C-alpha cells in the first residue's frame, strides 16, 4: 500500500468517526490511548482544526497542546472540541508517520496547523 493511499484511509477514519465517540478534552485524558498515533483535533461543526502525530497521545495532550489553547482563544466551548485518534504499530510509526502526517495536512490545511512566522 503506498503512503498517499494510506494517508487517505487514515484521514477518512479521522473525519468519519462520530463526534460523540471521539476523545473528550479533560484535565487528565483518562481513557486515551498511549499507542503511537496520528490524531485530529476536531470541532463539532467547524470540522478539522489540527492534525498531528505522537508516540503517546495521552502524554501529549496531558502536557498541554496549542490546538486546545487556540480552541479556547477562538471561543469554542470545551464540549465542542474533541480528538479523533488513529493508532498503529511502532514499525509503521517509525517508517511512515511523518510522511502520512504531512500528506494529511497538505490535503486538508487545518487552520491550527499554521506555522507562526518568525520576526524578520
């Protein structure tokens, strides 16, 4: 399976997961997987806000995440922001995660994935 096709499958799973089945935002993210993953921070009506990859989603979000801060600054209610997760094994993670994440970001251009420009 080529990376572009696999990225499309992952994206489809991230966006098609029913919103109510996605991981809720909480202080400790109990119940969140600790497996290598690509994830999507989603808004109930505005859709994808951020795409990322992590070795451990629970640790990544418990330590703080810009997409959650930006959601708050945007005025989104906490119950309207959730996290969809697609986990896979370590071998696939080490060989494909960066390429898959990049392809999904390029295909969807989530608003919170923008890079902050450095001063000139």
